[in-house]
C-alpha cells in the first residue's frame, strides 16, 4: 500500500497526508496461525477483503469498519508474502500498444510468432445475419449427433443433443468458419456440411462418460485441485490438459452449484449461536469527568480540558477523556478519538509519537526537534533524559584485555542486549590475572640544579 501511495504511476490520485495516514490503519495481514478467542472479546463486526487493485484506495475510507489485506504472514517461517489470490488487473498489467504502420510501410516483425486473427468485427455481415448463421450451425450440430452412434447413447433425448450442440465449441467452430470463408454466408453454410457429412464438434463435457465424471468428483473431494494426483490415482487414461479443461466446464454445471449449496449448508449447520454478554467493566484508561461551566463554543454536557487538548484532533472539550500513551507524557484522547483508536489501532492524525505531522505545531519546533508550547495548542510534557555514569573497577578493565576472545567488545557493541557469561569470564580471568605489586618505600627526591654551558639542568637524586 505504501509503494502504491509513494509511486505516482501506480496511484494517479494524490491523496492528502491525513487520508494516507488513515489508510495505514485499514491494512491487515492474514495469518496462517489459527487462534481461538473467547466470545466475550467480541466488540462488533467488520469486513475484511482482499485488496482490490481495480478499486481506489480512498473507497476503503468511505466505508466504516472496512479493512483490506494483501500480504499473508506465516508465523512458523517468519515470512510476509503476497497472497496467491492477487488480481492482476490495472494500468501496470496492460500491454504496450505499438504505433500503427504507415501507408506502404513494411512490417519487420516475424509474423509466424504473432497471434493469428480469427475474427473481424468490421465484417460486411450484420448482427442479424451472424445470429442466423449460428442457428444454422447449432442445427447442423444436432443433426450430426443424431447420426453419431456414440452420441445417441450419451444423449438419448433430442433436448440433450440440442443442448450439447449449443455449447461454445460449436459456436467457435461456426465463427471460425465464417472468418475462413471471407464472411460469405453461402460458402460458410456449405463448409458446415462437407462431402463426408456434417462436422461434429465436441468438448470435454461430452467426451467424458458418467462413470468418469463420478470418479472426477470423488477425486476432487479427496485431493482438491491437485490435478496431477487426480490423474495418477483416479484417471490415468486422461491427459492433464483434458482434466483441467473438464474442471472449468464442470464448474458451470448445475451439479457444481448443487454441491456448493450442500457444502454451504453443512458448514452453516456447524455454526453455533453464542451468547455475548454486555461489556460493562470500567475502562482503566478512563479519566474522571471534570465538572464546570461551559466555555464559549462548547456544547452542553461536554467537559472542558484543563490546559491539555486531545492528542489527535486538538479539541479541548469532550464529555469523556481517556489517558493515552506513556504515563510520563500525560497524553489524553477525547471520546471520538478514543473510539477511533480502539477500532483502527491508530489516531486520526499523526502525533509526535508517530512522527512529525502537518498542523499548527509544524512550525513551532525547538532546535532539538521538541515541540514548543504556545497558546491554543496542547501542553507538551517533555521530560529531560536522566544522565548516567558507568564506573568500572580495575578488575573489569583488566578482564577486557585478558578475556578478549570471550567478551568480543566489537561484537557486543553491535548487540547491546546480548547477556554475558560472567562465570566463564571469571574462570578465564583468575589464572591469568596479574600479581599485585608489593608496596615500595618512597623517599623524598632531592633535586640539584646545575649550571652547565649556560643551561640550567634539574637532576633527581
């Protein structure tokens, strides 16, 4: 989402900073880990959908309690990857259209590697003539099935034969015949019935028998859409291409719709109605209400703030206040911003805890980046950091040099939270520690000043 907002090519609509900030609160990450939580934790309903790339990001802000996800988190592998259901539709997936050839210009491309044109929308035939030809093609297909012995066994009734002749394979053949004959109706009708008899066009739905269809449904129930295992264990005489093509045709049948309804009803029957009691426990972040006279511009029933405004919307009056953030910063939120915080996990506007934000305080910063207080804005409680002094002993300083292979100062400097094995350091240091020096009697030094060659020389005796 951040990549799309930062790249103007992916997101042509320039969103304000406030909407960009709030959009980050609507993004969730799907987890592979399943957890069971008590029903008493439920506070409301929300709608979580896969990020639709053909829909504007702003549309998620217009719907309350609407969230989206595009990445999936695997807690075992510690990975965050895109979901396989990503819809590759949009401006970045469109093909680049080359310039048209000029009059008399030769095409230098290898035409054998290009697509073949199978239909001309600017043909001289009208829509009515094309529909009439398709009806003739269906009639020829029905007659061809009546002449075929195997088709009469699979489709014993006339209605089933006519339905099979109306499938896409017959219509594609008819339109292909029109294009090959130059959209000449007379030649196209004659091509439907060559000298050997009418052409019979079949798809995978007709080629499969009832027993093979039952085997396929049983294999699909066991293996899912793993077509390789379906072919090896259930339908070894069918090709993988034939199984995949049959699967997509099978999804358009009433049989698939009926099985889908049965599964949905079975899943619904497993659901249990759970009683959710009302949550009436006091909120620990709720601040005691202050009573007092209303200020100008304040609505009745609201409590004026005592020198501090809402950390998110800067309002100074609310019927209820809630403490928010670290205790030393003494931040608080109004009732509206508290509801937004609990629902979306963020504030309506960026704060100093999340980074600099545009607003009345943007140009009121100290040289050290600390917000300065001025009238009409929140009172920031900036606390000075306490200084500390690390005092080491002689043994500690000596152990750093004697046990360098264990302590590894450079490595530990990059890993400040890594614990040290003090017992190992002590065991290594004890036999190598230097012997203490014996005290030596020190006598006062006598100094003699001599004059030699014009210079004064100080000699210690």
